[in-house]
């Protein structure tokens, strides 16, 4: 007796895709699927999203999802964009895509859209944030990419992702932490609360030492905050030296630089005319972007 092979699609979705009476898989004259269609695409014609903000995929969770797909099929279509004739790129659904490969599926139900690179990055980020699948560092990197690559201000970004400005700023500040601290936050050894305390420590070596102490002694966020205060790294507002007001022309220059570079900078000047301009960056790529914007690279 022949055993019927599972198609890998849920029965309801499979019926829609394969029934001529409910066909919604629009094709052009060449037979190629067009944007707006929901189609069953060969998995070999789909490439992963280079703008995917999520870096970590749990192998055991993928194996469980692959088993579920074998049993129940794909319940929700993946979303792809057209890249040319019979070529597609994932916008969302990479977990399902990877699990489907593990399950041995040859084709997948996909909703086809038209999108540019900026939209790809934005959609991938927002989908993952809405599903709460990203860790804090992945979110911070994605926010920074949206600001840099899509030329958004933090106010505009906060509206796009549905978060208040303070939340966006707190995430982006995490990228100032040393790579070891970021790795500890990424793998869950420390929490967002721990990281926010560490940002207030000015010395990088002390940040690393505190991080190791948090992990070794399993310090709570409150205990970490107390430790940071004891180190006296954070100058209280009452003890901060009074700032010398910048002349108007330098305030204008500072505002102009901040607008051009799309980031907050520091411009300090003493009574003798000496001072400094501090332009923060979070990576080599970020530095290169600053150099390009200044026209000196």
C-alpha cells in the first residue's frame, strides 16, 4: 500500500494555492510570479535576508520547529521580495525557512512583495521586535543601522518602531560598551539593567572587572548599581564643574555638525579658546560613515 507523502503545507493553505477556483497566485505573461502574489516557491529560488538583525538561531528550537512543520505544515506564509526573474529574497520568516530546509521541504508558501534595501532592514527589524525575538545587542545594532543607513533621527526611529525616545537611546548606548560586556549581555549572562549601570562607568577596564564580578557572584541589578556608586566613577551633578557657555557661533557650529552627522557630539571650549570636539562612533563601519559624511576619506 502506497503511503501518501506530506506536502509540507497546511491543508487550508495548500487548498488555496492549488485550487483553480481560489487561485490568488498572479503570474505575468512569462509565467513568473508577480508582486502581490501568494505562491508556492521552490526553496532553492529563495535566499536569506542580508539585513536580518537576528544573529542567533537555537539549533534545538529549529529542530523542534522542523518536526512541527513535517507534522502540521507551514501555517503562515513567508514574506519575500522579487530580486529578478525567478529569484526571491526573504523579508521575514527565516526561522521557518531554516526549519523547512531541515525538514527537507522543496517548496514554501510565500507572499511576494517589492521592497528596497531600506524597507528590507526596517521590516526585518520591526517584525523581530514585535515578536520579541531579538536580544538587547541585536536591537541596539539594528537601531543604529536604521539611523545610519536609513538616515533617520532617533525621534523618527522611535515612531517607526513604536518605542519612546528614551528606550531607543538606552538601547543605542549599549554599543558603547566593550565587546566582552556586549557578549555577556547577548548570551544572557548579564541583563539590560546590569548593562545600563555599566554604561555610567567611565573606565573600560573597570567595566570589564564589574561585569566579571556580576557573573561570578550573580549580583543583582541593585547590587551592581550600589557597586558602581561605590567606585565613585559617576560624578554627581552637584560636583560637576560649571560649564562655560559656548559663544553663539560655536553653538551654531555644534548644531550644524550634529545635523550633518546625525548624532550627538560634544564641543567644549575654555576661556582661553582651547577645547575639543568629541564625535562618538560604535564600529569601524560607523567611523567610515562619519569620515565619508565629513568628506575627508
